[in-house]
C-alpha cells in the first residue's frame, strides 16, 4: 500500500499531461531542429529589436522619414506575429487546432508578404521614392496585392477546405501545390526582372544602393528554390516536400533580419554625413559613375 501511494504521488507530481505537451511542442510534428531553428532565430531578432528600441525611437523622432517610420512599425508587428507562429508549430499537427493554425499562418504570411511586396514596389519606383506621396503609393500598391492574396488563400482554406498551410502530412492535395507554384512563380519573375534591370542600361533609374540588389539576389534564389520544390511536390516527389520545408524555415528564420539589415540598419547605425559617404562609395564601387568619367 505504501509503495502504491508513493508511485501515485510521483505520477501526480510529474504532471504527465504537461510533460507530454512540452514534448509534443518541441519534438513532434516537424522535429526538434525544425522547431529550434525557427524559435531561436525569431526570438533573437525580436530581442534585438527590443534592445535597440530606445535608440531607434530617438533616431526616428529626429529623422522624420515617413517611409522608415512606417517600415519600422510594420516590422515590429510582423516580427511579433512571426515569433508567435514559430512558437505555435505544434498546432499544425494537433487535432482541433487547424482553424487557429490556418488563421495565424494566414496573418503571419500576409504580413511578411506585405513587407516583401512594399519593398519591391519601393525598388521598382526607383529614385522617385521619397516623401508621403511615395509612401502612400507604395503601401497602396502593396495593400491591393496582399489583399487579393489573402482573399484567394481564404477561399482555398475556408470555402474549398484545401489545407494550404498544413504540411505535416505527405502526400497533400495537388490543387494546393498549383496555388503555391503560381505564388512562387510571380515572386521569382519580379525578382528576376529587377536583377535584369540592375544589369541593364536602365539601372540608373533604380535606387543606387548595391545592398538592395544583394537582397534581391538572395530572394530570387530562395523563391526559385521554393518554386522548384512546389513543382516537384505537385508531381509526387518526396524530395520536393523536404526542399519546400527547408525554404519555409529559411524564409521565417532569415527574411525579417535580412530586410532589417538591407533597408533599416544603416538608418539607425550611421550618422547622416557618414551614411552619405557610405552610399557614395557603394555606388562608385558598383560602377554607377563610370559614364561620367568616360
């Protein structure tokens, strides 16, 4: 009787329900490394933003750049959404959590897409992007495109019942991969078009900062890989399913820090005069003034 009582006390003290939930959260669904990379990367980036918040606020209040202020605010919102998404990976494989997972993923992916499209719109507008008019035009274009994307994905999710955000099982519906192929194809073509402009005689019409085009090159490669993975998976190749998971992890772990480094870091870390010298040096190294010398 005493031994049975001790065993029952030990079982109650260990709280098996809590330990099982923690085990599922960390190890189940996509595995430990998948979850660890997403959680650590997203947490460290939000922590970095929090540590730099006071300095960033002072710089923003003195700089009075509507574009930078708006992007910084959007980056904070999307980073928190992405952090919650990364911590909620177990929902994807939990019965009864499908609706919550789909809704969270829809808002998170749409927020990241809004930042992505708005930065593309900024690049395509070229050297004319400044002031409140450019901000309104950029966010207006981005809002229309992302709004259409949300509507289309909501129809797939809630009208047709196609699990476009649930990737825990293989094989998955063929119609789902048709949507992702179109999605990745459009982004790949836009990034490829900007790279073409950068290497053409029209490059002087684009913002003269080589860091933007390093960003475009990285995103072109990532979207091309995702496009290839979706095409393979839609045709029944298991390797494509693994490759698609890899691109999703890279996107959610790396994209927001990449955007910050490309678009916002110099504004917060450099003095105005030194920043102009940095931009001039980058433009000179990239060959933007070769025509003047000739």
